[in-house]
C-alpha cells in the first residue's frame, strides 16, 4: 500500500459506550450497602475515547462504529459530532443499540459494569479496504475463528495493527489467542490484564512472554508508569504525578499518545513518553476530557520523568 493509497491516518474500529461515571467514592461498594459518590458524569466512552484523543492531537481519524435509535446512541453521537469527528465510519440501525457502562472510580482505579445489545460489527477487512489506514486501532483483544486470518490480510495490505486488551477473559492458552497476537504490531494490556493473559507474576516477565508473539509490547502500570518491549530494547517511563480525578479514559488516551508517536515517526522511547503523557493528562478529568491537543502534549512531555532502558 503506497502513501497515495492512504485515505486516513488512523481507523479506530470499536463500539461506542455511554459511560456513567461515579467518582470520588469514599469506600469500595459492597453488597447490601449504599455508597454516595463525590461526583458524577455521563460521558461518551468506549472507542470514542481513543478516536477523540487522536483527533485532538491533530491526526486524521475515522471511527467505525454503530448507533441505534436509543438514548445512549443519540447521546454519544451528539458528542462525536460536537468533537468534530469524521462521521463517514458511522452506521445507523433501526431500534435500540444500547452500549452503557457504569464506572465506579476512585483515586486508585475503577470497577465497571457494562451492557451491550447484540450487534455484528462491520468486517475489519472491509473497513481497511475502504479507508486504507496507516494504523488500525482495535480497543479490545479480538479472538476466535477467522480473526487471525483477517488480521494477516490487514497487515499484508500495509496497515499496522495496534490492539488493546480490555479485560477480555482469555489467556495465551485460549484457542486462537497466540495466533491472533502473532499478527499484531503493538499490543497494550494493563498490568493486571498482562498477568492474567500470560500467568506471569511481574510486568517484566509478562512483557517477555508477549514479546515472543508481538513486535512491540506495552504494559500500562498506572501510578508506576509504563514499559515497552521491542527487539531493540526494554524501556520504562514513570507516570506524571497528577491529582487523579478519574482513570476511566486514561488507558485509551495512553493508546492515542503512542499511535500519535508512530504516525510522527518517533522512536520507541519517545512514543512511550507520549503515551504516558496522554494517559496522565486524561486522569485529571473525567473520561477523555483531559486528553491533550498537540500543543498541550508538548507541555505534558516536558513533565515526563527520565526514560530507563535495559
């Protein structure tokens, strides 16, 4: 795929969610007890987050998603339009197509409960054929029959594949998972996801196991920052100290920062620094509201601590 064939820089393929965020919880919710949150927001979420974060950074983004006629679809669609996202990847369906998450967020982390009406997404190979992106962003680990072959076709077309994990309940021993990951360019689980997926006790061990399958492994470690593993080395970046308001969109904005670096042809340490900067910035506001634009990213990058390598 030559540069003249590219129609967009990034294609984000994933479902919308309407996020109901209960934050500043005084204690963890428990069965039989009522807990009052210190703050509440309803915000567009799901794949909206990496799409809008990349758009704010100045990248040419198409978000491929589906909307119904329900109140949640209408709400997120209005948010996407207000943010100025390209609407060419949107499909519209008669009847409800509800995707909603309740996020219970405190300064350390969040728990989530989600619901989705069933829907068959548009095939990835079809989307890539239409939009011919430089990078395909998949917000969750896809697996199952046919997925690996689809990703192989996508990759052979010249598109790089960035995949998050999103707490999908699988391990490396689950059928097709290893094969799927072997066709992914960048895989970015958080620490808990990486441990569950690999069975490893530490981030370093999990990265090593995943690095046997994936070209570039990123592991998000929350307050500990993040690490990256590629053939040329292993790098770690500390988190930027911030007053955490909500971590719901931080991982998505982390992903956007890294993809932005790929598109800018930055080296791995600088891409990782951009990812940590964007993830840290996002934690200062609910959802992806704190995602920086390109000018703000420069200021956040100046706050990122020293990058260590091994």
